[in-house]
C-alpha cells in the first residue's frame, strides 16, 4: 500500500538495464486465492486474499516466505492495513480488526460494517479514513472493540492521503477535503489528472498520483491555492498503487502497474521523473509495499512476489 518510506539499503550484484541493481523475483508465495492488497509490518506480510480472507506470512527471510496463519473474514478481503499491533482488513462488507501482537495467532477484535465495499484505509489522528466504492467514512479508533462513525462523505474513493487536516482523495481525479472540523468538512477543489487517479501520496510540496493508464503524475502544491501539474511519465500498464521511498541521496516511486509489472521511477528531480527499472510480474501487480530493500507485490492469482531492489548506488 502506497506510503512514504525512508530506506538505507545494502548493495547487491545484479544490474538492471537502466543502472538500478535488482535480483528479479527473490521470493514468492502462492496464497491459493487472489492476492489483491499487501501491507508489511516488521517481519510479517499481511495479504488481503479475497475468499481466503487475511493471510499472514513470516518474511524473516524474504527469499523464503512461509505461512504464519490464514483467517477467514466477514466478506471477501479486498484491502489490508497493518500498523502497530493491529491489522485492518477491508472487505466487501466492512472492516475486520485483528490484534496481531502474535501474528501466528491473531485475535479477532471487532467488525465494522461499511456502507460500501472497502478499497483502502489509512490512519490519521486516531481516526481510520476508509475509502469505499460509495463514499469516505471516518471512524473513531479510541476503542478498537467499539468503533463508531464520526462522519461520512458521499464521494467514491480508491485511496486517500491526509496531510495537515486535508484529505487528498484519489477518485478518478484528486479531490481535496478540509476536515479541520471533522463533522463539517469543506470541499476545497478538484485536481484534474486526465487519467483515472487510483492512488495518491503527498510529501513536501509535491503530490504523487498513480493515474491508471495515464501513468504517473506529479503536481506542485507550493501554492495550495494554485496547484499545477509539474511532470508526468507514462507507464506500460495501469498504475494502480505507489510507494514513495527516500534514500540518502535519492527519491523513488515504486509502482504496481498491473499488467505492466513493477516499475521503479527516480523522482529526485520531480520536474523530470526517470524510469530506472521495470520488473515483469507473473499475473498482475495490484499493489506494492516496500521494506528493508524489498518490494512486496500482491500479484492476484499468482500470490505474493518479492523483489530485492538496490536503490542506493
């Protein structure tokens, strides 16, 4: 699931065609279902595996991931967010919440019923911001066993990223919503992308957008009242999910590009992004997470693929 990562990475020996070292697919796991989303936390990968529910893998050795457990969910598992001691599994019925302090024996805590199928989730200021096919739902997380709704917005959403009380919503274009007063949101504006925005990350003065078949867009938000398109880069497939990774000297977008596989784009100069590597993924690259030098890709019916990348060279 696309977010910001700070990375310190060891070098490896195999060089990609554009100067980035990588080792192809280092590890893989057949989840036996349809791996739609992935979230990595510590030594574990959490997979939303549709009819198989929540699948948890031990990735202590990324070249040899193995099953910790699989848990059924209330509905087909579509989205996953693992953070701290908890895993949130988004389904076509709502959210299943698990205590995963022991990932081999997760404890089911509670069920939240949403108004539409869940596409993604983020945590912001003790709230869960839930993107569904029918709207955005803000949930109070003060008590994980008794979650209640704070507010709902009738805006279908694929992903959100919230910064300084402003929700950036990927829902075809990018919509901005001010939630300074949570129960009285202010709709600020729409940012036209010309594709179909499926994921968004905001970092510093820039907005990074996975824009479907229109590839990657980067917008400059230095002046929040006049956000402008800074650059774009077409990808081979459908850009669906992104991770932003900062190394010591460079910045990269890692893109789950559906039938285009895994793309790595150097965005150190956001005005001139450069694709530095592409890795073919059996199946479709639906989503990606990044941890400790490895990209973890949920590849649909092909399960989990793990690719070692050397971004610091």
